[in-house]
């Protein structure tokens, strides 16, 4: 054998070992610690879309409005405009029709004064804000008879050659970037040419245009109500306008963002309703069509560009989440979409190329400042973004998934990447995106996203699958109930884990169905490997822990109905009993998570004992008595009581509740000795002043 071969043979094992080591490091880095069920539920409620907060926790995440500083809201967004005409003369009929419905505003008056004095004005505003309509009306107000539309020139100085007759000119969407900035000297030269030819020119640019010190007018269109009024009253008369404005469908329409063309179409519908041609239900349904049309235009037209389309999809997933997260992750989606559209070419991502204001205007979205919920506590002053119309996000995701299947590989890969992110918000939104896609196409969402998560090797992907199925069920996809039941009693361990966790999360909404499914899962024969070897030492098997976690969620979220059912099973079902005891013990170890840090089970007992029906209080005592007499849980249960006693040192309410609970427990000699020993141990050396007071109060001295 040659020396080279021998060297290669000697090197190969070390290379394989290095590769194995790198692989293990990657797998270890990808692992995430097991998250307790109660903490997972808090994350789902805190970071999920509104429908999760409404149905599971009955509280809303985020706020509606724009930027929020105190009680003021500032909205960022845009209104649409008709597509610009071709280069050449602008038809008189178009101008006359527009003049009949156009309404001025403060920015229009400012631009008119500047155009009158300087013969040229630059309107700076977002796309679909009515800039072109304003430009035409500015020229008309100056008495200009002949108007022409210009094609953007290759360079700004070339404009002087195009404005050579006495007319009014409109130049829309002039590209003025940092690479092609507009300087004042160029504008002055153009102004001289306009004076020589006795012409006027209105130029429209994006808000991000690099204008430097060149004067411009920021275009802010009239309100939607003013525009609707202008379109409706010529046909109906001004007298009936207040009654038409009071219609619920009209009020709902005006609360959302719409392009001027959509306002015009809605005005036609409103006039038809006034004439008795359509009813109020048909009028209200038109708004849904308008949103769908806008979504289709975003995805199918050349503008916005692919990077902006990726931002829109990202905002649909992270609606009402921090803007920075939405923008950061949208670029990751853009890279994947670009690889499909332009394989082999690197994606152009300008690091500082897009302003927040421009992007929100494009998306018809609002920005607002709120408090973000994190694992370290609330963070104030977080800038978040939301679509103005709450229907936009689900419609956008559904259209991408169903009508543009070429995007599915990139979108699916991106969502799977989100599920591996270390931020709970991002992982939860990956699950909510899968749920929204499942409402559009359940089988594809299961195959591309949910089943791979449930069959993964890392428990954090099982949790994502459980969250996705939970939210899909909340969205009333009926087949999910069958999927969860089959997985819960099936042979695949990861899918059983997923289903059990999902049942726990769904408990507050479907507690009877959930409890029945969990009891069925408890009666399922244990896996063969577990039967042969059993858990090491006294460790609780993972599946038993999951069942207990699910029951714990049910107890804490639903309370009395579940407590009553489990109290009955505690004495009648030997299979359910250990799971129920472990679940109750885990529930007792939880805290409210607020500043008081009091245990919710103890608060629950205090409320029940003070109420008119003491049944729940008796059931809680039954569970505590069972814990204290159980060999497996006795020591841990006493440890929980000890922590409660110490927590009562500076909390009179906790001490009062604890006195009532301990008084109900010490009715047997065995429990009296146990509790007396615990209080005596804690009161020695003044370690717990509350222990001494409780001992005296219960006459245990």
C-alpha cells in the first residue's frame, strides 16, 4: 500500500470522529430544555394570535390602534391611487370626472401655493395615496387646460427637454435614490426651463427619496369619509348623508384602510343600497371582497418587489408582534423565495435600504408602542406592527399557500426554521402559521409542517406540533379532534406526547372531551420497553409526566368541573389515581406569576372555603389528604406545605388561607402529627414567624 493510501487510511477515522463530534455538537446546540406544560400554556397565550388569547385565556394580546403614547395614536399607512396613464396627453374626460369627486386638504393647499410660485412642486408620499390625482387637480386649480403625463427620464436633467410647451406636466414615481440623488441645482435649472416655456410640473416621489435639501411637500390625502362623501352625495343628495353614514357596514368600512378606487366602488354599492337595489348584508360583504382584491394585487402584480412581498407574508405571521422581528425574519423568507425565482444569483438585501414607515404604508399597517411579554418579564416601549384590517393576515397566508404553490417549498422551509428559533414568540407564531394554513388545506399543512414536527427527535418540535394542532382546533377544523384522539392512543411515542400536550392546552375550551381522552390514554397499556425495564429509580416516566401536565392544566384553568371529576376517579379508578395525584401536586407547586407570587391552589381553596358552596374546598382537602398519605408523594407534599408556610411570613392572606386548610387536614391523628412536626421544625430559631402563629392558632403546641 502506498504512503498516500496509508496516510489517507490513517486520517479517515480521525476525520469521521471529528465529523461525529461536530454533529453531536450541532444536535446538542439544537436541543432545548423541556418546558413545563403550564409555562408552555403561558407562552401560547402571550405570543399567539388574537384567536388564541380570546378562546383560551379570554384576554387580548396587544392593542388596536397606531403608535401608542399614553392615549394618543398615530397611524402610518396609505391610500391607493389609480394606475398612472401612459406618456402623452391626459384625456379631458378623465380630468373632469376626477374634478367632480376630488376633495382638497391641507397638504394640497400647501402644494398649490408652491406650484403657483415656483412652477414645480414635488409631492412626497407613499404609493396608492392619491398622489397622481392630486397632481392633476393641482394643475387644474391653476387653470391649466392641456396636461401631459411624462415617462421618468434616464436622468433628471433630461426633463428640461420634455417640458418645452406651455402645458401642465405630471411625472409620477421619479426614482431618486442615494445613488441617484436630486440636487438643488438641477431643480433650479428645470425651473428656469418651465418659466421659459410657461409650463408647470408636478413630480411625485416615494417618502424615502433622497431629496437632500430640495424642497418638497409631504402628501397626506383626505380622510376616507371625505372621499366617500364626495362619491355618494352627487347621486343621493347631501340630506341623506348622515343616515347613510350611520349604517353599521359603512362605519366598519371606514375603520379599515382602502384604496381610493375601493372607496369609489363601495360608494357605488352604498348608492345602490340607498336605491333599494341591495340590502345591508350585501353591502357589508363587499368589504371582504376588497381585502381579497388587495391581497391578490400584492402577490400577482410586479410591484411590490419580491423582498416586499416576503415582508407582507412575514407580517401575516407576526401580526401584532415586534416590527424588528418581522423585518428580520422576512429577509430569511426573501432569501428562500429568491432562490426559487433566481437560482444561482445572490439575493440583493440592502442593509439600510427600507424605512419602517414605507413598509408599513405598503402593508396598510399601523405601528404602535406597547409592552412585550418575555420570559424575563414585560419589556416596555416595544414597537409593534399590525394590519389595519384583521382579515388581511389569514387571507394573505391562505392565498400564498393555495394559489401560489410554487412558493410552498420556500414558505414551508421558512416556517420550519421559525420553529427551531430560541425565542418563544417566534416558535409560537410558527405554530399559528401552520394552524392558519391548515384551515386552508389541512392535509398539506399536516404533511409539510405538523407531522414532521410531531415525528421529530427533539421535544421542542413536538410542542410546536401540539401548539399548531391546538390552534387549528380553535379555528374549528373538525378533523383535528379525530387526529388528536388517534395519536393519543396510538403507538408512536412522539405523537402521543404531542396529542396529550394539545389536549392539555385545549382543556379550558373542551374540558369534557379532553378529560375523557386523557383517561383513555391512561388506560392504554404502557410501551413494552417501559414494562420490561421500568423507569430508573423513582423517576416518573415521560408519558406519565405529560399526562399529569395535561391534568394540571385542566385543574388550574377549568377548576371545579375537573376537580369534581378527578375527586370521583381518585377513589374509583386505580389507573387514574397516580396521574391525578401527580397533577394536583404539580398544580400546588405553581405560583400566580405576579408580584404576590402566591400559589393559585391556595387562593382557590380560600375562595372556595369562604363561598356559599364548600364542595370545592372539601375536594381540595381530599386531594391533600391523599398526598400526605401516599408514600410516593408524602415528602414532596410536605415540602410544598413548608414553602407555603414560609411564604405566609409577610402575607396575612396566605397565612389565613393556610390556617383554614391545615385546620381541615389535622382532623386525623396522623396528619395532626405531620403538620405539628412541620410547624414545630419551621418555628425553631425564629426561621418562620408564621409557623409559630399557625401552630398556636391550630392548638398544635
